[in-house]
C-alpha cells in the first residue's frame, strides 16, 4: 500500500478506496476502512463492493487486512436473510460506516478477552449489525443485531396510549457512529451509537417503536 496519488498502489486493484473511517494505532500504523470490488462466491452480482480493513505501516505497507465477505456466516444472518444478501442487486451490500479499535475498557481488565483494546469495532449501516472483530484471528467475537428481541415500553416517560401497546421489536436500523464510550466519561465501557431508524436490513425491517432517529446505549 505504498504511498501514491491514488491512495496506495500496493492495495488490491492499485488503490485503497478509503471511505468513512480511519484510526491511528499506538504502534504508529493506521487502520483504514476501504472498499474492494471483488467477486464473492454465491452472490448474484459478478462483483461486490466488499468492505475491507487495512492496517498500513508508516511506509505504506499492508501489515494486516480483513475482508467482510470472508465472514458472512459470523454476522448473525438467518439462512433466509443470507439468501437475500446474496441475491441483492445492491453491490454495497453491507455499507460499513464506522471502524475503530475497541480501546481500553473495564470489560477486558475484568477478564473478557472479546473486548481486547486492540480488537476492532465496526458497524454495518445496511445490514443492521455492530460487531467486534478479534484482531488476532479475524473472527467475530461479539455482535449486536442484525435482529432484535421484543420488549415492552418503559412504565414511565411515555404517553398512556403508548404504554398500552403490546411488546414491540426494538429494532436498531441504519445505525451510525458505534463506539465504546472511553474511560473517564459517563457510561465508560458501554456501547453508544446513533440509531438512525433508516430503512435497512434483509429483508427491510419494519420500524414501529419510534418514528425518528435516536441515540441508543447498550451494555457491552
């Protein structure tokens, strides 16, 4: 991925095709979220715009990479949903819009290796999932979504009519900016994201709980 005018001529296809996010690492390398046009077996389209993460050294060499399409069975899709993913006519089938290291957190200090600060958190806007990738193995070790369970509305803070509704699917959809709240801030160690409540999912989810965007906090 050595330096060049197109963003890295050692990247597959001769360019890094960086989008949405990047992060400087403590070792001086840089994580770069990119797109790679490539064929994925089983997909209807001849080429997909697959999401890829490169770790790039200061001299422009690729030290590590991760391709989303190699991990489809780890994202939580049902067999039916995965079939829709493969049949989609939209090449940017995941549209990952957020990527960063997990960072220091109390979960890891308490013994949960999934939250290793060097592991990587990403968010798929079009598939409604947020995952943590093990930096050493490349496998998904923690996941929120793509499907969500039913819940009852809180007993306070909602109009009386709303509290009479049956349990709804509290579906996060089209989310942005997922991150673990850094240490020293309120809620440190929890996951915070912007739930855009946009049309997304395989199939497109039905949004019932709220009619607009919201912030969502989840215990990691």
